[in-house]
C-alpha cells in the first residue's frame, strides 16, 4: 500500500508538471528579459545604457545599472533557448529547470518517504501555480535548493562530504548564481546563518555542535562563496538596490503580503502555503527540545519574509520541506499527519490540473503567448505601417512591445521602471489627471511634453470596465483612432505629418464608443 501511494504521488507530481508547464507565457517581465538576452548575445557585452525606452535617464546610476546587468546570465540563457527552439524552447526550459529542482529536493529528503513526497507535491503545486517559471527568479529557487543541499551535507556528521569536489562546486555555484539573479543575496544570508548558528553551538554541548574539522570546512567554503559572489556587475551595491524602497512596489503583487494577495485574488494556493507554514510552526512546538538552532533561525527568517512578502514563498518552502518531514516522521504524529498531507496533496493536484487542463490545447495550437493579454495585432500594425515618433504605452505592455518593436521603436515605459519620475508621469496620463498645465488637462500636457505621436492603450480594462485614457482620447479632437481590435486601440496625433495615415485608417469614434459600451455595460 505504501509503495503504491509513493508511486501514485510521484505520477501526480509529473502530471502536475506537465499540465502547468505547458501553459501560455503570460508574465509581462519575461519579454524584456528575453529582449535583453538578445542584446547581450548580439553585442557580446553588458549594456552601458538603456536603448529600449526613450524616457530612460541619459546617465546610468547604480539602480539603472543594477536592473540592466543584474540578470545577464539568465537573460542570455533564455534568449539562446528561444533562438534554438522558439517559444517551445522556453517551455522546454521550464521542464528542465523544474526537473532539476525536483531532483535536488529529492536528494534533500529527510524522514518518512511517503510523507516527504506528499509535502513535495504540495510545495511544487504552490510554486508552479503562483510563479511564472520563465523568469530569472526560478533560478534563485533552484540555486537556493542546491546551496541548502551542500550546507546540509557539510553540517551532517552522520553523512559527511567526501572528496575535493565541494571546494570547486560551492564557490562556482555562488559565482554563477550572483550573475544570474540578484536573489543570490538570500544565499549569502543562508551561508551567514549557518556559519554563525553552527558556531554558537560550541557554547554548550547540549546544542549538538558539529565536528571541529567539519566546521572549519564550512567556514572556509562559506567565506569563499561570499567572496566570489562579489564577482558580479553590481558587486556589493546589489544590497542597497534590492531594498523595497528602491522600486515602485505599491502596486507590485510580488510585494503583497500573503493575506493581501489572497484577499485581492482569492488564489487558494496561498491556503496551501499557510498550511505548510502552520505545520512548520507546530513541528517546532512539538519538537521544542530537539530543535536545531540553525534550522530554527533559517525557517523563522524565511517564514516571516514569505508571509509578509509573497515573492519569498518558494524560498521558505524549499528550506522548510525536509525539516517539516523530519519533525513528523517519528512517534504518534506520523500516521495522522501523513494521512492529512497525502489527502491535501492529492486534492490539490486534482484541482490544479483540472483547472489548467486547457493548457493541453497549446500543444496542438502552438499559441504559446497569451494573445488576450498582449497587443499582438497592434504591434504588427505599427511595424507594417512604419509608424514613427514617440509612443505612449501601458507599463504592463512595455516588455512585450520592447520585444516586438525594439530597439528601432522605443517604448514610453515598461516593467523595469527605470525612473520614478517617468512612472509618476505615466500614472498622471493613465489615470487621466484633469488638473490643468499650460491651459490643458495634465494628462494631455504630459503627452505633449514627451512629444508623443501615437498612443497604444487597452480598448477597455480587462475587468470589463472602461479605460479612462481611452475614453479621454475618444472625446479629444486632437487624437484619432487608426487601429482597434477587441484588445487594444491605437490613437494617432492629428498633425500634418500624420495626415496620410489618419486618412487611410481613421476609425469613427462613435463605432469605438459603441464597441466599448457593448463590452463594459
């Protein structure tokens, strides 16, 4: 029976992977990462300035340099996979990265195998449903798991590391991670926690300190990993640039607390995360006399940050899984906890795979980009008709338009948010600020300040309500709609230089108003 359940849960993990990883690409930031990788490959050098947005600062301060160069190795990898296999190559990369993560997590297994597989299924279900896998952050998930595997081996006196391979692998991994994603700072923090906590254990034998020779090896490798991690384009500046105040985080869902995320989106993956968080807490309470202080500090820190900032959920899950499994693998709690975990894991797998079964259609259609989210036809119209001049666009479309149109045509703004000043002006335009500047509404004056020649904007909001900027442009005589589909509309400024295109493609505004009314009433 136990063996059958292990096989069944293993099949469930593979099924979950297959259904979720053949999803369309929806994440808007993927596209600017992909385009940045193309730039790196063509120029064989790191960028010294941004060439994709005409509003980017002319100088490169630490923050701009951080965003342009902090992901270079992962961006290059994404582009090369795309160059070889197109979007199916990116889908294949998803499977490769998650497959490696699965293998590493199985190598870190502790306690009862059936319980651990059940916990692993829940953990992976949360990651693949909440987080886009075609983003550089998934490499931080993977490297964090590898780092913990190495640290656990270094501190395990019952299964010590043998061979000199560790002296090369440990620092090499940290150097690669530091050039792949800024999340390597989490790795540095984990190394520091291990060195300090394992050192504190020598204060009293009851804390079960590791062997002195093994601790010296831990310190040596840990410090070497910290030092080589500085060999990245931003070196130690990455610490200041990673702080939340350096970004426009107010509307960034990655910075939502988990209660806020759940109340906003109602995603039941958060409940699974809360379940594992609660299980971790109970495990510490039940095993209070046997708690390892290193594990306690690591899980307390990652648990707190994952609860208050959702982007750290996978980091906590990766750290917690072996510890939680070990907590409940002995004594009277094993059978009830194992039954609960298996029940929840199977139920979660069934729900998530069933809700995402439409992903299988992508295998036959080949439509790997979610056309309902991005202005694909509008971008083709811009290219085919050679629209010139400055463009205004929503930030959520900026990365996609960079990929489709850049660098020949530059965007107004994108998900990188390189300038807080530009973001402020963008909000004034998007929200149609009516306060007057130079005798005209602020939104319109701001468009003229940036000499915007055409505007690409949603026809209506995806939630079925009207888009303020679209409504304002439809009532303004200086802007003429020249393209529209059920996703986007392009307005061109009514200037002599644009008369030919306006005469050829102008759309009656009353027709668009009627179309918007039909969708938003």
